[in-house]
C-alpha cells in the first residue's frame, strides 16, 4: 500500500500498539451488547415514522460510552499524535461504534428499501433501543463535515479497526489529497477514470483526479483524516460484522494555536462554510435522491 501522511495527503495511519487483549475485549463488549438477531423494527412500524431524525447514537444512547475505553483515550501514542495535529487542549467531540452489517442480518424489506440509497445508514430501520451504534451497508463517498452545518475544518476523524479487515469486510476507501476540494455539498459527482483513479466534477464541470486507496489492514490499525477528505465503503461481503471505533477530536477553537491542522487549513485558503451540507433529503431527513457510486462500481 502506498504510504500517505496527514500533512501531504490529509490522512495518516498509525499503530497505537494496543494489546490484542484490549482490542478483543472492546470488540467482545460491543458484540455481546448488540442483539444482531433482533435489530430491526417491523416494516409496518417503519412506515409510520414521520421523520428520520435522531436515529444515530447520542449522549445517553451510545453503547461506546458504556465501554471501558480508557486504554484508548490515555494511549501515549494517540495523545502525541493529537497534540501534533490539534495542539494541546484538544477535546473529544464524539465517539461511537460503527458496524458494517452483512446482509444475513438484514431483513429483505430493509434491503429493498435501502438498495440505491447513497448513505444507507440503517438507523431509521432499527428498533429505537438498538440505535446506540451506527450500522451501515456501504456508504458512498462523503466528507465528515457533512454532519456539521456552518462549521469550519477544526476537527479530525480517528478510526480504529477492532477486526482484521480484508476486502470482504467493507474496508474504508479514501481519496488522498481530496481535502483540497474544501467542503462540498453531498452527493458528489464522481466518475471512474481508471481502476485506481477517480474524477471529482465541480459545479463548473472541471474534473480533478484522485487516487483511490482501500484500507485493508489488521485489527489495531488506525487512520485519521481531515474533515474534508472524501471516503466511503462498499457493503460487507463477509458473514461476520466488522466493528470499529470512530472518534471525532476537535482542536478547541477558542485557543489560537499553530498546530498541523491549522497549517493545512491556512494552505486551503478561505474556508467555505456550508449552510446546507446535503441536497439529497428533505427537512424530515427522508432521502429522495438515489444512487451510490461505490455500489455501482463494486467489483
């Protein structure tokens, strides 16, 4: 795999040297507390929903909050990376378990409903008590700024694999250097130029080329990226769920620092804040625009 750095590519990788014991214990905690055989509500109840808001983990409804994660947040390697990227005084903005769910666990009616959705977050289909993790079935290319209207790029995403991740386990797929596009309204117009090269078309019809990299790796591997980096996943082809820990760290914007994230943002120039980050759904979060590049090109 080609090496990349946060400074040059907007994404970095690391091995925090976390023991298999702690990784396996955290994964077992998540797996034990997820009722995989009883995740989904009935189609009848789903159709009664008046909106699809509030279907993601939140304070008081977040399985990761109940897990023993001190070994992660106090990890010396992690702290050193964050001090460099964000400066001292960084904060935890959000954290949760994310689960790539194989089709064997998903009712057929749900598969039919989310067949062509660009971001098939399964939260709306779940029983409310099961919305304490994020479950997905392949996610098209997006930027993590998608969840934050009118916010600048003052945070990073940190992603820890709790499983060995092969091509069949819905590995992260990233476009290094795509943070230079700045914040873009989702969905994005992306085309395949070659097997490993994708094109992003802007509003003026200009196409910028980016290399596509699939992040297969062993458990304990971790990645961190700028909030403007384009990334996504294919759907899982394995029979077991792929469980990971996803954390957002912000740089504590009340403090003026000269951290690495600041320097990268300065090179990007004037930041364009998005008053709306998505154009594919209505005010009740019902998605009306279909299409998923990664699913269409999943070979």
